[in-house]
């Protein structure tokens, strides 16, 4: 008989604890400011319903609400990570449901935005460039910074038809500016396609083998924002200049889609470079390309120190 008695005693003891616990939890739950507010918003709820739903109210109380107690999405403490509890009343009954937390929404948005910058052969520091890190101490660069901000400001209302042609000497931060703009546009949900010009030429030439040239060219034609880095540094080929670059710029000009460029050369200097190809000096054709560049971008010189040795 002994084991039964002791089991029974234990059960009663536990039961006592259970009762005590229950009363304590009930008190705590009903004293919670958010639950108090919820109950006062629903004066029609009966005492019976409140007692019956105590477990739901307890669940609500124990979870972090809209990330209040979580540092970030990865550090979510809730039963359903990334979801916050919400209380509501349906036909006189208390219900609990879950909605996405702020941190989760932000995390999902960031993940979607990561896909908004596509790049071919761009260094990591450029892909991580931000306008906040632009160094203002160098006043010589102010006109370029002003243009950058003017573009962003316009883009908030709608994508401008003209990008910027940044030119200046090696290391002044031209490519960095492209990265900073692409990241700012990403926040506005505008996608950018960045490409390093010498690589672009190589890529298009190699795509002959697999017939994907048209597909690639189409992609560059239609990107929301196209960013061509280091124009003038590529090997000159009349075919690339007229058939590829020319057709991309022509399309974007007609569609009012902006293009950004960086170059070590001013537009006049670039015109000279584009004119001299293996087929001889072709000033008219080079002039046509530069004219299209002027249509899709405004030229801004970046003057400054070579930041690669700072
Ligand atoms: P460019 O394209 O004019 O030759 P880059 O944009 O590549 O020059 O810049 C040269 C180096 O200086 C890079 O390593 C870049 O990350 C850094 N840099 C350029 N501008 C800034 C800036 N505003 N703030 C911080 N680093 C910069
Ligand atoms: Mg560069």
C-alpha cells in the first residue's frame, strides 16, 4: 500500500503546487499592462471566457511583441521565430494569432534587395559602398557629390532619364560613387546592373561561342539602371562600339533609361579614343556614340586625391 499512498501524497502536493502556480500565473497575466489594455478594449468578455482563455493570454504575455525583447531577426526569442502574437476577439471568444515581426519583415526586404544589384567583376568594397561613407573633407569633390544626391532625390519620385558620366584621374573614387548610388537605389527598390567595361567586351566576345550575345545585350538594354565602369579602358573594336555599345545606348536613350559611366577620360577625349580602331579613324561613328552618352548621362568631373594611396 505504501507506494500508492506516497504517490497519492505526491500528487496532492503537486496539485497544491499546481493550484498555487495557477493562481500566481493568473495574477501575473491579468496584471500585464498589454493584457489589461486588451481586456478593457473588450468589456463584453465574460469572466468565464477570460478564465477559459488564460493559457492563450499567458502565451501572449510570454512572447516578445514586435521585437521588443529581441535584438535582431536572428535573435528572435519567440516560439515561432520571426512572428509576434496578436490577441483578438471573435464571437465572444479570445483568439491568438501570429503576424510577421518587424525584424522579420526587414530581414525579408533586405534579402529581396540583395538581388537588386547585379554585377560582373566588381570589387567587394565597391559593392559595399555607401553614401554615408563618402568623405566630405575633400571639398574638390563636392560638385560630384551634389550630382549624386540630386539623382537620388529625383529617383525617389521616379527614375530619371539621365545618369552621370563621372570622369577624372585614377583612384579619385569614381567607381566607389557607382557602388554608393547602386546601394542607395536598392533602398528605393530600384535595381542596378554594374559592369566593368573591359570585362564586358570580353564577355560579349566570348558569348559568340554559345549564341547568347543577344540575350546578354538585351539584359543590358533593359536593366533599370546600367552602370558601365571604366569606359575607355577596353580594347577598341569597331564592331563592339557600333553593334553592341551603340545599340544598348540607342535603346536606353529611346526608352529614357539612365546609364552611369566612369572613365579616366573626358567625353572629348573618349571621342578620340573611340574613333581610332583597327579599321582606321572613324570620327563620325565615335561622335555618334558620344552623342548617345550625352543623352543618357550628364558629365561630372571628380577632382581629388588618389585614394588608393591614402
Ligand atoms: P576610381 O574608380 O576613381 O579609380 P575607386 O572608386 O576605385 O577609384 O576608389 C579607389 C579606392 O578608394 C577604393 O579602394 C575605394 O574603396 C576607396 N574610396 C573611394 N572613394 C571613397 C570614399 N568616398 N570613401 C571611402 N573610400 C573610398
Ligand atoms: Mg574605377
